[in-house]
């Protein structure tokens, strides 16, 4: 069976970045970090949530540990943006080509500015979304920073 186009785009981006991981498809959609952790048998903190924010009209991807929430005021102040808020579903799809609940750290139509939660560094393995709510892939914190060209940041 042919993978979903979003999943293929993510796998292609992983391959192009020299990552040695493969996107896997779970039996059921995992729309939350808790659901993903349960399905994978890992701690919720190992899930790298891909959250798209609207930063003064530009997309900002924050890869945050599933164990906590993003402090938007702290991030806005650090980045010098006047307004930072959760992006609407159509904004997310326009900038990533992917639906909320399945946004991957890469595989977007064009690069998205990315912050990577330093809390993920404590885990040997982290899991990220693979382009649709049923797809995920394992990686490491260091590789996640490298393949996304992300900025390690304290986001909570």
C-alpha cells in the first residue's frame, strides 16, 4: 500500500537530511501526546509535540515535550514578536501541508522557523509526528535539532 502523500513527504525529508529513521503508521490516530505515548509504550515526555503558532503572521514551529505546555508569553518575549498565538487549522495546513494532530517537524512546503524544547534532551529516544495523525517516527534530540535546523530553547 502506498503511504499517504504527507507521510511520503516526511520520509523523503528525513532521507534527504541523512536521518536513519523510518516513519511508521499506527493502527489508530494519536491526536495527543498522551495517546501517542500510550500507543508507543513510552513516557509522555518523549513525545515531541509539533505545535504551530502564528508569530506576527509568520509560522513558528515549537517542538515541545508532551510533558508540559508552551509558555507563549516567554517565547514571544524571547523572539521579540508582538503577538504569538495558536494557529488556526487553515494557517497550519497552508504553512505545513499537514493537519493539526499530525504536523511533522519537517516535510513542509518550505522551511518553518523551529524551536526545539531542551526538555527533550533528557530522553535517549523521542517520537515525532509523521505528517498525519497515525504516523510517527523515532529520533534523538540531537538529530531533531539537526534535521529541523531548530534552535534549542526552554519553552515551558
